[in-house]
C-alpha cells in the first residue's frame, strides 16, 4: 500500500490566491482527517469525514476554508482567498475506524506570501 | 474541551541514554497512542494501547496505559541519533470519538 498520498508537497502562493490541497486516503479506510500544524498551535484538527460525510468541521478556521470528499478515494481542502497566516503544514490522515490509529500523509507545506 | 498535557516539551540527551516522556488528560481515555514525527514527514504510529495498565513494547520503545486511564508514558531505552524527532501522544475518550493530540516532545540526541 502506498499509504496516504498528499499533493502537492510544497505550495508557495501569493496572498489572495486560491489554494487546493489534495489527499488520497488508504484504500479501505473509511475515516479521513485534515490537520494543520504550526509551531504556535501544534496539530489542529480542521475537519474529518466518515464514509465520505463531513462529521465535524468545527476546527475549520473560517469560511475561507472548505473541504470536500466526493468519493472514498479523494478529498480536497481549499483555501480561498489565502492569507499569510494560513502558512503551515497541512496533513491528511485516514483510518479504518475513528477509534483506531490514524495513518498520516507526508503533508503539504503551504507558504502564503 | 479535552486537554492533553504532554511533558517535557523538549529534551536534549546523549546517545545511549534512556528517555521518558508522559501525557496526562483531564478526563478518562479508552485509547492511548504514541506517534513520532521525523522532520518533513507526517507523524507515524509507534505504539497503541487499549487497556488500562497495558504495557507494550516496540523494540527499544515501551509505553504504558495508566491505571487511572488519565495518563500514559513512553520510554526509549539506549537512545540513538535516529530517535531524533517530535513524539506525540494521542488519546481517545470513547469508541468513535476523534483523537486528541498532545503538544509534542521534541527529542534531540547528541552523538
């Protein structure tokens, strides 16, 4: 298994631009999580899906952030418009069930200038 | 909300030394997990604990699920340079609830 695949690995964009981060979970996993990691706040859960349905999006910072999971093998996290304070590493993780260990992707390092 | 306190925040040790870190929660957990994050990568699961009092080893790593179900510790014996990274604890209150992560322990091992 290739694990959780995220793309791109790095993204540098100008303030105001739209950013789309992509994630392919492990085949057979039914839960998918989007995290943001910064030095100041550590790992923050943004949103998670169970069987492609968003369960809890209370961690999404504001309306500029949105996430979709159109099918079991793909999810996106979109930021529109992006701001410098969105700069962070964004991780996607998946699990077979919410009560089992998550497998993380390698992350997308986002820099908004 | 759920609080997970992880300590220490950072450790600087010499190669060969043993390391201990722990996490405490403000309420009872049913599951404790320990992850390691290498620079530029995502966290990787090291050990999972599912029963109070459980002691589990993975090579030089040993983790325990506290009897009170509000704490867990991770020990690394005979540290080596590749142990460098950030170690996270994570806990789950009930089956089906999401994981809560600790703030992480940054480990530096000097050769």
